[in-house]
C-alpha cells in the first residue's frame, strides 16, 4: 500500500492508550512524525519512549492537553507546527462515556462532558489544524466515531448520539475543506479498550462467538484503517465513514 506518509506529521488525540496509541504506532511505522496528546503527560511520555524505541529516527512529541480546552488544544497544535513545521494528519480520537443507562436519566454535567469531548473537540481541533497548517499545505483528517452512531443500543445512547454527530461533522467538514483537506471517519465496532471495558471484559468469549469474524476488535484493527485513510492510497476519498466492526452490523436479526 502506497502511503506517502514518510516525513509527514500526524497529531493524534487520546494517544496515551487504546486506539489512539495503536494509530500513533502505525503511523510512526510508516515514517510519520507523531504528536501525541491526551490529558496526562506521564502516560504520553511512556508511549513516546515506546515509539522512539520501536521506530528510531521518527520524530515524537508528547504534549498534554485536555481535548475540550481551547487554549490547551491551540498550544498543542502550535507545538506540533513549531517542532515539525506542519500538521499533515489530524486524528480526532479522544472520547469519553461518563453515563451508562437510559438517556432520560443523564445529568446535564454528564451530557455536557460527553458533547465537549466527543463532539465539540472534533470541531475545535479541526479548526486549529486548518488555520495553523492545513489551509496552506492541505492534509488529511480522520475522525473516530463508532457503529453506535448508526444504531440504537441500551446504556450508551447519549455516547452514540455524539458519535452520530461525528459522522455528520465528517461529511460537513469534508465539503467545507475540499479540495485542500480530505476528511474521513472510522466507525469501529466493539474494540477491546479501557473505555469499552464494561461492555466486553466479563463476556468476551460469548460476544465474540456472535460476531461474523469470530472475535472482538483490537486497537490495531482500527490503526490499519487509519493508515489507509491518512495516506495516498485514499487520495480520492473524502466525507466517508469506514466501518471496521468484525461484521457486527451485518449480523442477521434474531427475530
């Protein structure tokens, strides 16, 4: 696969673990400089050391920022440009799900936090990357949504609602930022991450048996899709949502 990512710079939010960490490793393996961002500097520093050891010669910058904090986000993007000269790839990956249960029971505080991290942060970081680098140089933006944004589910309905918004934001930004910037989305199924632990930890084998491909997802499954969308092979793709779910959305109805 022709990626053309060598020497490019990718900024990944939520990069200290799970899908974000796997995407950072995969992009570094293609020769891209990686800028790692999440809330805690300590976790980012640990990931940065792992990437530097695995891929010597690739530039790595760890910069803590709360994804919904406009000033912190701007400082992170500025640091990326100051260090590497550009942001060529932006991966809006950070997410949260502070409420589990019916949407009629969600508190205003939990709803506000979910929107801030899952939905508004996509707008904020896209604005910053566009204005600071991509407006002049072009680039690729990848938003991480969820198949939950396409279906209904018990317990995580409000999380899924914000992910549905991410899918539409992808289409809207793709239209607005074309032709300089491509904007695409990945909708993962159930992946074995800390954020989703409550959904799979005690029932992994049983859930996997009901998946057409026989297992739950690993962060690396999503990372491969991100490399594809970031690189030259996907140069004629924008505004699209790539479902990576082990076949979950094609399972036949029980009825």
